[in-house]
C-alpha cells in the first residue's frame, strides 16, 4: 500500500503558527494542496504559505473564524472552489483562558468551548457532507492530554478537549461505512505562543512528569497527524494518539 498525498486537498485550521503551521508544512511537503487558515493572524498565515510555496509546494490562505458556522462553511467551500476537493480536515485551531474554576468568568468558559469544540462541530459538519458523497475522508482533531489527565486551572480547556474526543469517537462511528476516518491527536507540552504565558515554575514541574525528559516539538505532533491523515491509516478510526513524551499513559 502506498501513502500517496499527491493531489490530496487539506484544510488545517489555525495554521498561522505553532503546531498548525508544522502540520500544514508537513502535509504540503508530502504533496498535499493545503488551505492555511487563521482568524486574525493573517501575517502569520501568509508566512506559512510562503514557507510552503518557496519549497515548490501548494498552499493558499483563507481567513475565517471557525468558531462561527457561516465562516467555517466559507472555509470548506473555498477549498472546494479552489482545489475542487477536500480529503483531509485537521481541526487544530484552539485557545486557552486558564483560571481556577472559582475565579473563571462565564466569558472565559464560553470562549474556550466555542473556539475549541464548536469550531470542530462547525468544520466537521460542513466537511463530512462532501466526504460522505466522495466516500473518502480523513479527519484529525487536535485535543490535549489535559482532556485525559485533567489540569488545575483548565476546567474550560479540558472540558472542550474531552468534548472533542467524545465527538470524534461518535463521528467515527457515523461515517465509517463511507470510508471516512476520524481520529484525535493529544499533544502534551509543546512550547508555542499558547504556552508562552505559563509560569516558569509550572513549566519545570511539567517537565519533571515527562518520562522522555523534554518538551515536544510542533514537528513531532505534525508527524502523528500526517500518519493518521494518510491512506495507509485507513484501518484506524475513533482513536486517540498521545504525543506527550509518555506524560500520560492510559
Ligand atoms: P497557538 O496559539 O500557537 O496557535 C493557535 C492557532 O489557532 C493560531 O494559528 C490561531 O490564529 C488559531 N486560532 C485561534 N482561534 C481561532 C479561530 N476562532 N478560528 C481560526 N483560527 C483560530 O497554539 P498551538 O500550541 O500551536 O496549539 C494548536 C493546537 O494544539 C490547539 O488546539 C491547542 O489546544 C493544541 N494543544 C497545544 C499544546 C501545546 O503545548 N502547545 C498542547 C496540547 C494541545
């Protein structure tokens, strides 16, 4: 069996930087035509596209806040109009508003649930219609080990990321007969803009719980996503793959 990404079309939400950028660049390097997405960080998204195009590969930007259904629909339709297809959807866009529950505002709860979980619903709902018709699709949703192990200060984030796991398993069962797979990648601690603001003390404490003794890199998450997005992973669905240096072992 050959893992041929040539002429495949992918959308990677939130690919203007960090893990999403690494996923977009890695898919493109294998021959996938990639739609790079961001809500606000257009400069970053254009940089991702430049990185891809400068290597002779194909990508374009579509700006959309995927937490809004109409904008997510716009993103999926853009891929269809521009490249005539959609084979791979990576729901990577995410955010945090860490706070102990006692101090967490309703706004902080709602925002995190909307950006992390509702976006996944929005993009999957629209993409699955196309994939069902084509009888092929690869969906990879980016959750977090916080969803599995819990993390103080992250009740909103962990709830949204656990929601993504239950959502993915249910969707995997709904779509399997049409050869669509739905899987989850759960990163551990990967230094990016998202983790910049965490106190150094917390970062050091986290490090002491990682058997492999180091933080991960966006590229290491991207390799797992690309594996699940490939044709050769066609017998894997409804699974959660932790990329966390062994921090959480189920
Ligand atoms: P990041 O903050 O560097 O990147 C987040 C991306 O999402 C950016 O491109 C941002 O523009 C985009 N985005 C945010 N809201 C959006 C919206 N409404 N619509 C479209 N795009 C939006 O973060 P990262 O560390 O690269 O995280 C990527 C994913 O990995 C997130 O889902 C995050 O929860 C998950 N994750 C990260 C870590 C980590 O340690 N970095 C660990 C576990 C899970």
